[in-house]
């Protein structure tokens, strides 16, 4: 990858920072309050609890993973260096794609509103970084 600046810097900052803040918030929640994250995430809807079983070690590890990827996305948003943005987006997608595929195959426990919420929220965690990645790797006209 070359050293060209990131295209559309405001869009990239918003996209990377938005993903990072959501991931960091969810990660801190799971890391420090794993039982509550398990029973109540998101906003009292119980999406995690719908697919048992509770394991505090696993949820703390997931929280730490979320904090780490959230921090990476925020650093990429602040520093806005092309190679860091590329690495952050690829790292994010290596997590998000299997995560989304798992949940798309396990929507049975949810009512219609929660199914739609899962599909939309998780779908955006793949579509936003894919769109940013496409902008990032596109070559400038000669």
C-alpha cells in the first residue's frame, strides 16, 4: 500500500471512530459487568442471554477483545494513516464477518423486532467497514 492520504478524511474519521466507540463501550460493559452484559445487552433486550450459557470468563475475554478492537479503530480515526486504517478495517472484518454469520444462523430465539435489530445492527458492522475499505483501496485516477 502506498503512502497516499486517506480519501474523504471526515468520512473515514466518522466511520472508524463510530465503530471504535461502539466496540469500546460494549467491550467495557462486557469486561466489567459480564453478568449484566449477558442478561441485558442491548438496552435490556437480552440478545446474548437468548443464546446460552453464561460464562463470566468468556464474556470478560469478549469484553477485552471489544476494547482492543475499539481502541484500534479509534487510533486509526485519530491518526488517519492509510496503512493503519487498512490494518484496522481488515482486523475489524476478521472479527465481524464470522460474528455476523453466526448470529444470522441463530436468530430463532428472537421475536421479530429483535431479529430485525440483530440483522440491521450486525449488518452495519460489516457494511460500514467494507465501504470504507473499498474507498481506501481504490486507486486514484491517473
